[in-house]
C-alpha cells in the first residue's frame, strides 16, 4: 500500500517514515481493498508532553476513515491509530459480507 507521509513544522527522519510504512502495511491483512493512505505528522507548540499529533486518512472504495491521535511520541500514536483503523476496517468488511 502506498502511504503518503507529510510532516508539519519539522522534518521526519527516514526511520520514522519506514516505521509508519511498516505499520500501515499491516492494514492490508484486514481489508485488501485499501486505495490510498495519507499520514500527517504535526508537532504542536505547547508545554504539554503529549504534543505530537498523528493523523491518518485511509481511503477504501466508497468511504474513507480518519483517525487522529495525540501522544508523547509518533511511534505510540502510530500504534494507537493503526489499531483503531484495524477495528474500523474489520467492521466495514463484516458489513460488506453481511450484504452479500
């Protein structure tokens, strides 16, 4: 799956982008009709420790899923967002199976 990663207010290193790609590729196991994924990484200027925002949009035929997580690290946000997307994609697949 092609994952478009954009970082806002900073430059993401190759290790982080590869980590995100690897985690997002696991979504293909749950729903194989994923068209495209867009990932936005943002750092907010706050004194809060949880100032990293991970936002992902996954497009499937006829719909798109958006998940936004705010955490201490982008890796933690990636894991939380991917597990949330897994649940949403499983639910969508079950709905499609029920209609057939």
